[in-house]
């Protein structure tokens, strides 16, 4: 059974930082592309960052480029999202995803709130 467990969310002031973690189990982690999505209240879920399995290449949404960094530790079956210079508009539930279009697994999400 595949499980993805996000952690690291919380309340942070504008300009602050958080690091999200997503621990995976029940799958051969190194074979999967990993990505982070977020969903703000009343809005659609959007892709934030992705790291592809083969070459380790990454992609970011324009709104987070230069502020967020995705990384992975295959030995720990964990993907991270380092978020710096946080803005109120980054407030959302953040989800990690393993896989792509055909086969995908999702975590339960972790709330990130950016507010003074």
C-alpha cells in the first residue's frame, strides 16, 4: 500500500521560511517523479514544483521561481520543498504527489499559512 505523508506546514510571517517534507512508503521511490501541488481556499489545485526521476531535472511554477526549491533524498524515500520569502498568497494546503498522469499517488496535505 502506497502512503505519502506530508509534514512541516504551519503558520509563518511574510518573508519567513518553511521546509515541507513528504515521506513515501510502499513504492520504489527512486523510480517516481515527485511533485508538490497546492490548493488555496476556493481555488483549483495547482502544480508548484516537480522533480523528475531520471535526470533529476526540476520545474517550478512562475509564482515560486527563485523562492522555492524541490529536492529529494532517495535513501530516505523523502521529497522536500524549501520555501523562502513566503508571501500571503502562498497560503494553501500543500500536497505531494508521486508519479504522473497514468499512475499517481497523493498525500493528505499539510496547511501552510502566511500571515502577520
